[in-house]
């Protein structure tokens, strides 16, 4: 990873932001509900699981209303999975630009990630409303950790997005593989169930899943009024490795993109 490459990307930050804004506009163009879809998708999923795990297969959430418990996790997960999917498609869906115009190719996955951050921000507003509705206490000190937790998630998503975007140029089945992998990953992450359901002897291995640490950290600072544990550091280390590996892989095969697409 060279400093020059990152400077090149930084020098086009206005173009990145413009492209991200364009992606948001296109996504909701001619949509009656517009940005509300950013809330509807995770909220609808939470509603279904809330019925199942409240009335049919109750789970112990430590006294937290299940809707609040699951929605706090569903918002970052929806952002994570949608970001990776969009980043994977970012090069192929802009093949005319990639094949004809020179610009830092890393710009496209980064712009796709930034565009999804808008949805994340909109969906997160409902967390505030739910906390007010349930009169859930706020841990101000814990909330200060949210930027760090989000940074871990962004690093992980960006690293995987670089890999997915690069591979998708050469093998178009990659998008379908990633969609399937994200579906399986969803159930391997404590989104609809608490970590306490995982046998204690397996938890050290369970938290090797970096998104498990991210989701649990969000719950800790928002719902449990406690600071994140060591699992967040593990997630951060994994995310950093994935980011570096993903970026290096992307740069290694970048020169072939124009010829393939």
C-alpha cells in the first residue's frame, strides 16, 4: 500500500462525494417513499423476527424489548451487507467509465460505501425514536465509542468490498456467491439472538467473526450501558488485516480492469 495511492484517492475526494451523492439520487429516483426505504427494509425484517422470537420461540434479551434489541443490530448489519453488495457491483456497473477514462479505480467502491452511509444515518434515526418510546436510558460515555465501532465496520466492509469488486470484474458469479455468503453470515452473527445463546466454550471462536464483535459493541454502548469488551479489539484487528489485504489485491489486479470489462 503506497502513500501515493491514498493521496491520489484523497485528491479526488470531491469527485468521490459527488459520485456517492449521485448514487443516492439514482437509488431513490421516482420513488414515492424515497429515503424511508432505508428504514422500511430493516424495520420490516425486525417486525417478522419480533413476532417469531416474542410469541413463538421467546429468547432472553436481558429485559430489553425485542424490537429495540434486534433493530439496534439490524441497522449496522443492513448497512454492512448492502455496502458490500454495492461495492462488488461498482466496477462492473460503470464499465464504460472504467474502460475509457482514467481515474483511481478505488474511487468507485469507496463512493458506493459512502452512499450507503446515508441510508445508515436515516435508519439510525429510528433507534433514537425507539429508545424514546421505550424510555430506554442513554449511556453518554458509551456513545462516544460509536465512531470507533463504526470505523471497524467501515474498514471491514471496505476491505471485503475491494476484494468483491475486483473479483467480480473477472468472474460475474462472484456477486451471487457474496449474496449467499452474506445470508449465511447473518445467522452466524448475533443480530436476531443474544450472544448468551452461544455456548460459553465456543464464544472465543465465535468472536473471530468480526461482525459479531461489531454488533455486540453497538448493543453494549446503546442498550447495555457498558463499554465494549476485548472482542471489539479482535474485530478491529481482523478488519485491519482485511482492509490491507483487500486494498493490496485490488491494486495488484487493477491494471487488468479496462481490458476485461
